[in-house]
C-alpha cells in the first residue's frame, strides 16, 4: 500500500482552520489522585472557549459519563449545540497522544487518519488498550480511511509548521521504551511517510517533571511557518535552566527546509509548581491553537501575564486566553496534551 505521503496527504499546522477539537473526558482518578473533581471546572472553561469557534467532540465511556459531562458543561455555560459525544471508552484523558492524527489531502477534498501505536509513554501507565484503538474508532465514526504505521508515536512529541518541517526531541522519539527496533533514520522515514513532511529538526531534552520523556509541546512550538516560541528559564539554579539553554542554542543553529533561520521568540517559565513533593511539568508552551482562541495554561504565577502578552504578540489575529491549570497540571499535562485538532477541508 502506498504511504499517506505518496498518496498526497500531509499533517497541517495547528493554526489551520479546524472542523472540530477532539477530547477524551477525564475519569481516571490515578491521573489526578485526590484532585479529579477539581479539574472539571477549568476543563469545561477550556471547552467553552474552544467551542465558540468550532465543534468539540468528546469521547465518553457510556451514557452515564455523557450525562455527568453534560451537567458540568451546562454549569460552565457551554452551548451544547457545539458539543458531540461519541461512545468511545478510554483509559485516560490525554487525547493529544492517543487521539487520531488527522491528515488532509493536497487536493483539499479528502481527509484521513493515522492510527499510530500507543503504549502510554513507554508502558508507564497500564492498561492502555482502550486508548490505543481510539483513532480507528473515530475513523469508523467519521467514515475516513485509517492508516496503520505499526509503530508507537504520540501527538505531543511532534510539532509542525505546515510547510514541510517537523520538530521533535531525541529524548522521546529515540527512547528505547518506544520503538527499540528502529534507529533515528528509520524513525525519520516513518515521520516523512505518515505525516507527509520532508524536513525534521531534532531538539534534545524536555523539561523536568515531564513523564512523557520530553514532549516537544512543553518546550518549543511553531506559531507560523518560520517562527517558534520556546521556553527559557531565567533562574540559573533551576534544574530546567541548562537544558532549556541547550535547546535555545540548538534552535539558533537550525535551518528550515528553505535554508532560512528560525525566528525565535523566548517565553518565560513559571516558577516551579510542586505538589506532594513532586515537580510538575508546568509550561506556558502547552497552549492550544483553536479557531476562536489560543488557550494558554496559567499557574497563578508572576510570569502568567508576561507569557500571555508574548503569546498574544505572535498571534495578533487571535484572542489569547489564560485558563488556570494549577489543578490540571497535577495530571502531568495541560490544554495541548488534552486536545487534538481535526482540520477543516
């Protein structure tokens, strides 16, 4: 069978117009031990902001979970006409990683899905069997063709400029807990074949506290075809300082597929967020670009406003909204980790 790239498919940038945003309703107590009840209000605020510009499709286990979700959505003032539920049981809520990778055809008239393998970030949180089949279930529900590469890949580990370039990290994609039988060159071939890209840029480590082994969506994000926002730590004694300086240095050396340098905009980090002696992967880079708004996690921190202003400066045509993520980040992810965009034809 011809690969998606050979057939003319590609993965568009997140700022491409969306048909919908896909979510998996949070229900796993072990992901937010002692705090699950506290995340529904901010989560529904996120849905409210996103649903103002597109449909929000939510995977739920059954009618009871749908009813529970509906009550929380109504309490947050969400227009239920903008919500669609799908009875697709999941193990957890991290739809960026277990959800479908939607591809567009270059003719602008066809859509497809890539169903990458999913192993809960190297087998850290079993079971993950329900999450692993979500893309194929959505493909069936939407009557879309589904490609099966047969290797593990997570949506939070890859970042796209929509013009042929993909940005990722060696810490995640070359980790032996993902695809130990593949070397870097072989992984690059899969990325090119199934995402329809032709140029790959590699950063190194992710931030401290990130249990995904270094997802790119906590450190560096494309905001247009040649500009990235990248987080930097100002406190030299902080554990993130050196590794984020190294990432910044690497970005300065990089060239896009057209030999252009990247425009690099630096984004501050919040002060360390610690809960029960555990440092959490709090980062302003985990924002989500929806049709209506760019939704940014905030942390009741002195840098919240500065981060929002910087993000607004690179998205002059979109509303930038901060939503408190102090409880949500206890699950070790935020708005980008929880969501997956479906591009519009």
